[in-house]
């Protein structure tokens, strides 16, 4: 069965303190890995798609990387507005369904 | 700006009521999905649809049904609401192959009392 595991469950950072979130997956035939950001009480918002090992994507203070078994979301010099839950999802089957991890809740304090 | 619109942000319903959650997308997407999200459990797939009038059960379909009469609209129905269906409900849509991921609605926070 396809599985997606995110760690840590929660992360508390000081403003400017860089860190990384992990998303490990066990799927057969990965066709895409997605990162979303979710603010409290809102729907997830798309951040990145990664399709093959070695691929990297960047957006402002966020950088996503992909290996054959896991993905990392690096947050460089975070600001309080980066506080959110970050969700990882993989696309493996033919119906277009995504399998989501449980998320990492990030809190950045001034 | 492309959108997935959920009809209500907050709903309070009584136990036993029939509840309709509506979702409309303007992207001409083939696939539409209903998830519920609970603390510690993440996103769980209830039902999905890959075409008009087509539906497939997800991981937790019990107590729910769906309707997709038009391509742009996907409705989730709670036949007889129960307190354990109190949750955040998220609708999403994607293009046929799904390779570009989902676009989500803003969610409906449903409380069943």
C-alpha cells in the first residue's frame, strides 16, 4: 500500500532559523510529488510539484528537493508569515488521486 | 483566477439532518474529490469522480454519498448527519491525468450537534 510519512509533526522556529521538513514515501511508480501550504481554517494552497529524483524547485524562502525515497522542504531564514501546515502528497495511480501525508505544522516566532 | 468554490465556510447542523455540501470549479477539470480533514488524521478521501455521473468510493465513504450531474459541480451528501461527521470538508479538482495536482476549495467547517 502506498504510504506518505511526514516528519516532524510540529516544528517551532525562531525567525531566521533555517530548517527542513521531511516527506518519505513508499509508492510504486511515482508520477509526481506535491507540496502544499495550509493556513488555519483554509484549503491547501499549491507550492511545488517534483517529478523525478534530483529535481529542485524554489519559491522565495522555500526550496523543495526530491530523491527516490523522500523529499525535503527547506525553509531558509523563515519569517512569521511562513507559519502554516505544510502537506506533502504523492501521485502514483491512474485515477489522478493524491496520497497525502499528515502534515508538518510550522510556527515561526519573531 | 481559477477557482474551486465551496458554498459554505461554516455550517451547523443537527443530528439526523440531511446535509448537502456543494463544490463548483471553473477550470473544466475532469476529476473532483471530497476529503475530510481531522486533527492527527490528515486528509482522508471520501469520494471522487472522474467524469459526469461517475463516482468512486474513497477510503471512508460510509455515511456519505455524492452527486455529479454537471462537470463543474460535485456535491457531497450526508444522508443522516452524526456528531462523528463534525469535520473540515475539502473539495478539490484536477485535470484528467492528475499530473498537475489538485486545486482545493477553501473548505467547509461542519459542526453536527
